[in-house]
């Protein structure tokens, strides 16, 4: 391929903006990396399909199973969609036990002779090997990459052969790539958990060494030494644990495993992930510049009841350029990054360790009329940590939310609260007139659960969540208004975030504005759609001005931003 083959476009007609993007890709095909910064509504998905089909053996990566399903519904003839094993229903009668077909305990499947023919998980993997275009989510791709790259993981056999000989990768929602690379190599575990859950002290008989491991990390002067020793212990444990399990396994193929052995097998699988990250850490060239070693204390809850605090130590990559190099650069020949919120192309390249002259940058603004999705900067509430402790300020937030809800008595919407504290306060203090409308993402409820309730309800429900900036499609009547209470600041209490904020110019502000742009794009999803977005946070005007000066925001986005006075004059009358 030396140009994008538009005869492979999956629809009968192509939009002008899609055709422009295709031409730009063809004109810059000599580049290895292509960054497509294309706003919501352009139709990036059919372009991704066209690229994948033009390139041949390709992988399309998207953020969630929900987005995978959307791709499959729209383009089922052009790709093979594969998911993690838990998403397939066993047809062999094994539903009451952990599945063993994908790891070292393969032979203990209850129906080993038939498994290749009837197991939906294995069938999907075999079909994926034959398919030119494979669709996966980030989590599955990351897991597969380390299992096939690092010998610390078990031999997966043909299960992961779907990744072989694929030379092109297309990242949908590419602004999330950094987050997923960090997650791939992040370890969060307590020594107590290692002892009581994974039994690592079973093979540590030296009291001095045991005391060293149980000592709080904050009291350990040489953190690198600590982690090196921990790795040695875990490796020893894993080796001995594997031998013990093997000896206890049934000798007959397809034999039934005892319940306690099944539990041990499941724990061993979990422990493999811990060992992988520890091995990745130990292989690093410069541990002090590539990793953050930290200790955090978190509150523990059981069914929303506080049961105490637990100290965890974190092993977290500081940068992701070396991860991208190790797992992606050496495997794929050509890269396409697609997103509506790149903002700063140079910073994106720097984060992944890509030379800017190796990247073609293609930007296309939204075709939607900005007047149909105004962003109203209310600038009426303080949302700093100190301000959120002030009762008067919290009640002011409630009052602003109620005023907006009053303007939309019969419409559905969403409140991006910013954090759990605000969500809970709204739930507890909003007027009884509006309380029945709120679907709060708090406690045991998941985003998926409350979103499903929202879509099915005939009432003018309003979603309340601190984490629905991504992957939520509130098209048409599902979202006629949005309220962004608090700017989506990252927590500076996180050592990694704090380090990058202080040492990488613009990283913190840019990442925060990416999330804001994502939030502002949840409700207007097609050219005939419309919505209103209200930003309450007083800091909005400052960060908006800064982003405009940096050139991060498109002209179309900037045109969406209006004052409350303009809203009252030009829009409010339309709501009555």
C-alpha cells in the first residue's frame, strides 16, 4: 500500500471531511506514524476500517468492550472482534469453576478432546488468526503483548497467535494510550496481601528477611533494594508454588480438580501479573528515572461500610516512552493514532518517544454547527480542596445545579461532578423536587449500571458521575444538557502526576483540558443533535484562556464557548 484505497470504504458514500483526511494520509504515507486529530462527528471508525483493510494484517484497538460491540455492529463483515475469556460463555459445562483453557492447566478442561471444536473462546482465537483485521480493546492487547513478549508469563500456545505477523496498528481513542501503558506496568499490592492471599512468606524462613519485607516502605531508605529483594522472594515462591500445584494435579486428563486446588490455581494466575511487573521493573535500564516507588494508605469498605485502612506499595512507570518502545515499536511497522482530543501533537510525540519528523499530523475540525452545542462558562463556584470543605460553597454548588435542572424539567442530562464528594453531597442535599431525577454513580453502582437505567427510563433522569468523560454516547434525547461542576484536575497527591506536573511543561494542564473537551462532547453526537453544557468552576476561564493561547483548542470548540449573558439572550428563550 502506498495510498489509502477508498474502494474499501465500508459505506456507499464518503463525507467530504473523510475524503480530505484520506487524501492527507495518502500524501504522507512515507511516514511511519500518523496522528489523526479529528473531532467527534467526522466518522473516524469507517476510516479506521478503510485503513486496516488497505494495510492488510492489522489490529484496531479501542477503549472498551462497549466500543468494540459498536464497531462489530457497524462493520461485522470487515473484522474479527475478540475479547477476554470472561466474555465467552462456556459450552462445555465448566461454568462452576475457573476456566483453564488459556493457561498452563489447559489439559484439565473437563472436555479436552472437544475443546478445540466447541469452546467459543478458542474458536474466536482461531478465526482471528485467519482474519486480516482484528479488533481488540486496550486491556486485552496489553495483556497479550506482555504474555507473548515476556517469558515470565506462561506459554500460551496458539491462543495468542492472532497477533503474529500483524504489521499495522490503529489506535482509536489514542489520547488514552498513555493511561493504558501506565496501567500495564503498574503494581498495587500490600505486603499483607502478598502474605495472606498469595502466601509468599511460606518460603521465607529467615526472620530478619521477613521483618525487612513487612517493614513499611516509608521506613525503607533504599527502595530499590527493597523491590529487588521482593522480586527474589516472589520468583522463588512462584517456582515452588508451581511445582506444588503440578504435583497435586489429577493424573488423568480432564480430571476434576478439588475445590481448594481450583482456588490455588486461580491465585497462581493472579500472581503471574504481579511477577510480570516486578520482572519488567528489574529489567529497566534506569530504575530511578523510569519508575516511581511509593507507599499509600487507602480506606477499605465492605458494602459501603468502613472497615479500616490498608497500606499499599505502588510500583508505577514514571514515563511511558520505554514501554511503547519495548512493546510496540519493535513489533509493528506502521502506526495510526486517532482521537478527538490530542490538543498538543508535540507533547503527544514526546510522551511516546516519537520524533516529530517521523509523524504526520492531520487535523480536521468538527462539521457540527457550534451554535447547537454551546458551552456556557458560569464561573460561579469554587472547587478547590479547601472550598469543598466549606458548607456555604457546597450549598452554592447545589443551588447552581438546581437552577439549571429547573431550565430542563423534561429533558435528560448528565452532571460531571468532578469527584465522589460532590456526587454524594448533591445526592444528600438537593431539593426533593429534583432528587428523584438523579442517578448517582456512588458506592456499589457502576457507570454501566446507571447508564443502562438512564437509557431505559421514560423519566427525565440525570446521570451524576465523576468518571463519564469517556465512552458515553448521550445522543439526541439522552443528553440535552450537561453540567460540569469541577474542572477535571488530576490528583497531585499521586507521586507520578506530581512529578510530571513539575517536570514536563504543559503536561498537567493539557491532560486536564483533554478530559474537559471529552466531557463537552458527550451530548451532541450528530449534525442534527443539540445540547447545552454549563461549566460551574470559576477556574474554567483561566484554563480556557491558557489553552487558547497554547493553540490546543480548535476554532470550532472556541466558538462554542459563550457567556451566561449570551445564553440568556440567544438561547434561554428556546427552552421555554
